[in-house]
C-alpha cells in the first residue's frame, strides 16, 4: 500500500471549501455527542454507534454516506489513539485563532477515475469523480505525475495546505517496487552537512538559506500570504534534496546504517535552528519506507565515539574532542599516518558498527 499526493486545480477550491465545512460540522457533532455520552454513562461511543446518529445527514449536508462513516471512524480512532474524552473542534473560518485545514475523506466505492490526458509518454492531467448525496457527483481535475490509470484506487482524502491549495491523497496497491543495489553504506548525520555517507556523498540542505532575506522582508511587512509562500518554497526545496539523496542511496546499496540520533536532544539550545534545517527525522523516515519498498536492509546504531575513532586503526589519541573542536573538520591520525574527513570517518565507523551487529 502506498499513498500518492497530487495537486488539484485551484478552480475547485470554492466547492471543496464548502464540502470541508460540512465535514467539520459532522466532526464537531460526533465530538460533542461522544463527550456527552461519556459523561452520562462512563463509556465511549464506537464508530458503529456514532454512525447510527449520523445516518441520513448526508442528504442535508451534500455528503456521501460513506464519507460520514469515514469521519466517524477517524474520530473514534483518533480519540482512542490520543486517549482523550474530547478532541479539538474543527473550523474553516479564516478569522478564527486556530482554523483547521480542509479535509474530505472518501471510501473506495465513492471514487471513480474518469480519464487521463497524456503528452507523449508523460502523464499530465487526470480527472476523478466522487459521489455525493442524492446521486450528485463531484468532478475534479488534477495534475497527475503518477498516471492513476495504472493503479487500483483504494481510498482517497482531499486535503488542504496552509496556503489554501487542495491535494488528493490516494492510497493504491501494487505500486512498482524499486530494486536496491549491492553496496553497503554508513550515514553520519550533522548540522554543517545534513548527511554524509561513507562513500563521501553529502547532503546539504543549507541552500534554503538563500530565501532568508526575502522571508525577513515579508515578515517585517506583515505580508502573511508572501510569508506562507516562502515557507512552502523552503519546505519543498528541502524535501526535493532529501528525496534525491535517499533515492540514490537505496538504488546503490543493499545495507544502509544510520547513526541513532534524536532531533529533540538538540532543539532546546543554540543549535535548534540548524537541527531543524538539517531535517534528520525526514531523512530517516524516507530511508525507512524506501528501504522497505526496495528490499534494502536499514538499521540505526549507537554512534558514540564514531567521530573520534580512526576508521583505519581504531585509535582515538589524535582525534578532535569536545565542543571546542567542532570546527575541526579534517584531522591526521599519527598511528596509521592517515588523514580523515571528520564526517566521512564517522560514517565509516557507523557502517562498521552496523556490520558488527549483523
């Protein structure tokens, strides 16, 4: 099972915002109903129980009956996951202090793929049709880079980002798997370079700093629309760099070993901004699911002393140590007469720890 995210054309935004308001109304209704039932009886409503109270409401809200079921199921699941008697209210009022992003769920029987338009071998546009109440249909056009005609659609959710753009999140089966390579590589995560492999490849996400001046100008001008657009540009640029780096690793290797490091350990000090820019969590998340799809072995190991130990002879006498030596990126080991790049040396030691565990 894989989720594909595709952009919807902006001409459908007004209609989708109205449907999202109806979904929020159903969510708030079952949220209040479930909380009152808990106070009265001391028991939680299940998704099946909530469905009986929303039966027939789709005719007045212009929603398909299975959309109502999807909302009640998601509510019951979230309430159980977060262990809360009442969840947050949903509102799509832009003037509210905490406005919710649009969300419209659909099940398999309410989705139909109509057509796909191609330009040569590249798929450009697709049309999806969703069932609403009283036999009404919602037809939307979207930019299709995956060619949905090749897959069987399982479920679908229409979601909105903070700029007001709408996307289709489609879950499909039988997505083609990527073949992994035969190599072995260790990955050292850092701030100067987000990730460095034992082969010497580097991932640098600090190219997003080129937007810092434009962002500060927009923030001082209190141009919220421009600020959101720049933040989205930074996020998309970082995501693109990480995707290219992780995909290259998976295609070339059968074993990927990453140092086990948590971003939350560094986000309370002076390194917080650099850690957030590095995107360590996203790197590990992408490697995890891409390795699972390609059949590549992915493990995380303890990286203690990996940057201080010589990867050739194992000596720690001449290596830089402590915070004062963080600026030293290259050092010379007198025991084996070898010059090391600090990050590459750490990545080689991380790979050795992973091989030792295996």
